[in-house]
């Protein structure tokens, strides 16, 4: 489970002028949804994940973030990256549990582009796919076997 404080990553103080009510509300919805998924994952696997790889990104931070989309959902408080285990246990769980993610209202970037974290967002991508590709850049790591098995 993660807290809203972890999600802000200290940026709520440094970039207070960019932290609008809309961003705050979006962030609360995002953290709540991510925690539902993390809770389900922990219940099933016994693994508790608590580390935010990237939470809210003010525009300047997003511009300085390698490979970040210009209009990233992190800017609006609608996305969160969670550090995964070295074996990619959370990514594998997400792949197997796409229907649960749909009920929670979360979409994910494909795991080949997120080699040590899972990107989750509250807004569907243009493709509408639950697990989607966001970049034309080459993948950063190999596909997981579950991706072929569960079409993700």
C-alpha cells in the first residue's frame, strides 16, 4: 500500500503552485485505485509492495524525466508507477488479473517498456486497451511469458 505522501514525493511542497484542487482530487482517486490493486495482489501472493517509483510530476519534473510523455497522466495526478519485484511479480499478477483491473478502473503500460515498475493510470489510453503501448521507442526488456498466455 502507498500513501498520498509517498505519491507526492515531496513535490507538493516544492511545486505547491502547480498542485491544483483537480490534481489533488485526481491523485486521491489514483492512489485509492492503486491501493485496491496492491491489496488484492498482497492477499493473493503475500507480497506487499510499498514503493512509488514515480507519482505526481509537475511539468518541469516531467520534462526532465527520461522517456516521459509530454502529456503524461502523472502531470494531472492520474498515474502512478509502482516499483515491482525483480521477478516482476506484480506485472505478472496484473497480466493474469485484467478483469480485476477493469473493475478498479486502471490501465497499464506494456511491461516491456517498464522494466522495473508497473505504470498504472486512471484514464484509458486512446487505444482503449487495458495494457497498452505508449512509445514507438524499442522495448526496454523482454516480454513476460504471461503476456502471451493472457494476451497483454
